[in-house]
C-alpha cells in the first residue's frame, strides 16, 4: 500500500530543519539591523542610561516652547496661516500633535472661520446671553443665593438596591423613570427657565449658587471660552492640560478671562446700561476658577499666581478644582493644604470619591463639593485599558443622602441628566456641551470641506501627553489612554452661550415636565428631586424599551 503522506518522523525532521534555517536568517537580520550597524551613536546614547532618563523626554522636547516649534511646523503644513506663541498660548489657534498617527489629520485643513458664520455667531451669542442674564432670572438668582445647601434625603429604590446586593453594575443608560399618572397642573418650561435652574453647587453661601453644569477637559485653556462660560452663570475652570500645564500660562489665561469680563460689563452696550450690572459682574466672577492636580507644591504655586487678582479686588475669591483621576490620599492632602494656606478665599471642588468614607475625608479636609466619576470609554479609554467597570451611577447612589456637601459628576452621564440629578447630583461636568467659536481653535478650526472641528482630548490621551510634555526619550507619549479626537462645531449653536442655553432648555427642564414622584406629584426643581425619598418609579430598561428610546437613530448621539 502506497503511503499518501510521509512518516511523522520525517515531517518532524523537516520541521526542525526549517526552524533552524529561520533562526539563522532572523539572527543575521538582527546582526545587520540599523540599530547595531548604522546607528552606533544611538547605541552609545542608550548604553548605561538610567531607567528614569529613558522615560524622560529628549532635551529638544522638554519644554513647552521646544515642543511648540515642532507643532508650529505641522500647523503651517495644515494651514495657509502662521501661528505665533501668543496665539497658541491663549488658545486662539490650537497646535496640532506631532506624535499623532499619520491618519489623524487626513483630509483636514486649518482655516479661518468664514466671516458670515462669525457674524451669525455674534448675533446668536447676544440673544442667548440676554436670555441667560435676563433681569427676571437674575432676580430669581438673588433669591436662590439666600438658600443654603441641604443634602439629599436618604432614598430607596428596588432596582438600584438590588443591583448593589447582586453585584450588578448599571450605567445611566440602563435606568429610567416611568412616567406616573399626574393630576398636577402643567409646568411650563418658561417658568423653569426663569428660575435658572439655580441651586447651591458648593457649600459657599451665595457664591456657590449657579447653574448646575460646569466646564471640563483640556479644551478650556482659552480666556475667551472661560469668560463666555462664566458669563452664562456656569462654573468655568481653566484646565491644567495643554499649554496650561505650565502654571504661568494657566494664570495668564485666567487673568485675561477676568479682563474680558470687566471689559464686557463696562463697555458692551448690552450690559453697561443695566441697573443690576454690579450683581451681574459678581455673579460672572464667581464662576472663575482653575484646575489643579494633587501635587501640593504645584497646586499652591498655581493659586498663588492668581492671588494678585484677589489682592487688587478684581476677584473676591477663586474656585479651585482638585482633579485626581484615581482614588487616593493625595487629593485629601492637597485640599487640606489649600484650605490651610488660603482659607475661605477658595471654593474647593475635589474628587474622585467612590465611597462615603472618602467623601467625608475630603469634606473634613475643606472641600466644598465632592466629585464622582471615571472615564466611560467614549473618548476616554481609562476604564477599558484598566479593566475597571464604569461605576459612576453606583458611586452616586452610594453617596446620596449620606454626605453633607453637594456632589458633582465628572463623567459617564452622557445625555442622562435627569437620572443623575434624581440620584443626588448638584452639578454635571459637561465639556462636550461647551463647544463653539470661543473654544480653543474655534476661530481657526479644522475642516473637512463641509464641517468644522476643534481639538478635543482627554487628560490621559496620547495627544495630551505630548502637549504637557509626558514623553519618553524617543519622543512618544508615555502611558497614553486614548489618542485624542475632535469635537464638531454645531452651526445651529455656534457659540458657548448658545450651547448652554440649548442644554438648559433641552436637558435640564424636560425632567420636570415629564417626570413626577411615585405619588403623582410633579417635580418643580432640582432640590425637589433631592427631597424625594421614594424612587420606586425608577426601572431597569428592557430590551424593548431600549429600542423605543433609540428609535430616532444615531444622529442624536453624533453631536
């Protein structure tokens, strides 16, 4: 009988001969590779170098200005315009990333925003700012400032309590309120808008009363953006990323934002004739702040750079957001040091807390409000690469009614504002709702020929690691969680004030119109939500419910 296949022993022998041949070829390739034969200077450079130096940037990339030189070259390749250090520093023009993948800017050009769009934006901004700062609203603001913060009630909800005991982590998209049978009178959205909705977002009497949304992310390194957000009555902190990782640049951006506000109140015909302009000015300035990390020395230095603004009377105080992406003791120590050094001048926001114990430590250290939240995996990949489930909803539920300070949610809420407020949040950090021509690069955006975009990067993204100088010796970012991306400028809501007014009308007021308590009473404000202890009208969504909710397709979420 003829054998169709060779014996196993012969196959085994042939395999080993082939393997040895491949090994010899591979070793030859390695011995003649460029690193060993054509770049001996690299061998000399890497020999005996310390581990720390390997992970430190090369000398030509170790300062913001040196990195800017490389970014400037790329900017001019993508644009018909030049970019100066001052324009980059103040975020008028945003600097591209020289370490981003080659496809990152494919099909994009940097242009000057067309004048007709800018003219429309100016008209739209004036209208929105007039609504947001209307005397009726400011009168209601003054009444709201007289109210002190009252913590949310202890509440019960079978669906949330079962999730906790069953070790089931739910996100904001998993839970929704079932509309009850209502016998109360219709609540008009204009009434809700006239009331703000203003509420205490920190423990600072008066000063902490504002709209319950805040800026965030590194797109807030621009004085025009900071001023625009503040003039809407929304907390605006100059972030510590991008070029603002340099403390003096962060201080300069913040100072310029303050100057813009003073110039507006004194010289803009829209405000200079207002009888309540002093109240308006105080309200706007109360929204100005900076973000710091958990390095105590750096945080104290950043605040000290802005003390002349307070000493001169231009600012009565300063909001400081202590941002810590991890749960660690350093945030507590930083809050304590800031409060000890500067006293009541500061309004301190601090996080991220994931337990009542940690939140109380931050409050005891001097925090005026407590943050919860971790990157949800949309633009930020922190939860994905770390293998940690997004648990912001759980953390918020654990804190509700158990801590004596307002809670702000730093991420993962998406468009589910109503649920976050029902679960005890007093403020939502919403950078994606503050994209306009005032944003970094908003006047000189990227375009694909039909749409306009600004840079949008998370704190730990590869692009931002480059911007803040966290590069290795080979010039590549260290430990990047996400690459970075772009946010599209909405041509229907061109300015920051348009975006914020739209957010209030479309996301803050509908919950009161369409939701009510389990007993049938309609909610009238956010404090009313926090008083409610019976949350049995919250249900986990079925698959069918999800389909109905998503019937309008993906266009809504593409914003």
